């Protein structure tokens, strides 16, 4: 048991801030924006790389998907989404160590695309972003593509398997966007949303497209029913200097006031933009309870 704990904790060090963000502070990252903008101008022939400036439809090429098979009876499948600049491999290694033998984890890799926050520098990302916060400009096309990819990955699961989505940072934002698509029954482009989600987890993230969410759900009986049926867990470190704690807290409040009554919000003193065993232990306990799993191994 002690050996397994040591192995598990060894996977936490690289999890959290993406490869790009780990190599330098956020301040250093933003200081190279001017140089990146010059490269961007050369690469994109003067066209805007911000999602609001694109006039043609983008092509999204998703990377490799990593799958962690259940060690016990298969009861649930969860798509887990990495953060900005990362890939599915790092999280699959951590998820494999969790004491959740009844869950199949699917860990896709986001497309590489120019990111406005980085002055157009390309990075793996679920959508374009100009700010890592709830106040960021919403790249609806990118969000819809990412949410549709999640739904597609879940579409081949057996009918008796409970489905969920979770993620870290930008992956958490995409997961919460998927939750709103499930409640509304459609993507932002009005195409129907097909997945029947049973649980959503967001670590160190934020809620995109939050401004008019309550207006969209209120007065629509089916949307209100679906929102009420979906448990959501949000976790955020009070020391997070990448996606500030206040954005995670506000996202929780917005979901609760918009018709999602089953929202659990956990905060962690001193935790930055990464995860720790205590946080993942609480995620395990919550998933076991909400999905009715047989229990920890």
C-alpha cells in the first residue's frame, strides 16, 4: 500500500501548469508577446488570430487519445481534458493511479492552434483564449468543436455506462461548457448536444459563456430539468496565480444561480495552478458517491 502511494505521488509533480507555462513564469510568458505578435503577423499574413477576427471556419485536428481501462467492473466512462499546452498522456498516467477501478478514463489531446494570449504562438488548446479567466472572450467555435469531440468520444460507450467529463484549467473550462450544452440540449451553434452526462469535474478552471446562462435555462422546463440532474464538482487553489481563485469561486456561484443545484465547490489554501493528492482524493470520493460506484480499490 505504501509503495502504491509513493508511485501515485510521483505522478503529481508534472501535473498542473502546462509544459509551456512550467518552463517560465506567467510574467515571462506575457513579456514575449510582442515578439510572438511579429511571428504571428509573418505566419498569418495579417489576418487576426483572435477568435473574434476569424471569418473562415477553422479546421481542428485533435491529437492522440490515451485510454485508461477500468481495473474492475466497468461502470462509468469519463473524458478528462488537459490544460493549455499539455497533452492527454500526462493526465492518463495520474488517473491510472487513482483508486477508482470502475472508471474508464479517456484522455484526448487538444489541437495545436494559435493562441491570442501568447500573441499567436501555437499551443495545444481546446479553444482560443485571450485571458485565463471567466472574463475571457468566448471562442464559441473552438468551444463547440471541443465539446463535440468529447461527445463523440463518449458516443460509443455502452448504454448502461454512466458518462462524465472533467478537466484541469482550460480542460475544466471545456468540461463546464459541456455541462451547459447538456443542460441546454444544444451547442452554441444550436446543433443538438447528444451526450447524457451524469457528472462533471473542473479543477482550477472557469465557466465560459456565463453571462446569459441563467436566462437561457430559466423558463425552459427541459433545460431546467437537465441542469438539476447534473452534479458538478469544482476545485480551486487559493494560491492560483494563473486562473485566479476568484474566477473559480464566481463560476461555482454562477452555476448554482443558473439552475444547477448540485454544485460542490472545494478550495485549498496555498494551492497554486496544479493538483495535489488531497484534491484528487476528494474527487475520487465525490465520483464514487455521485456515480454510485462500487467503491475505492
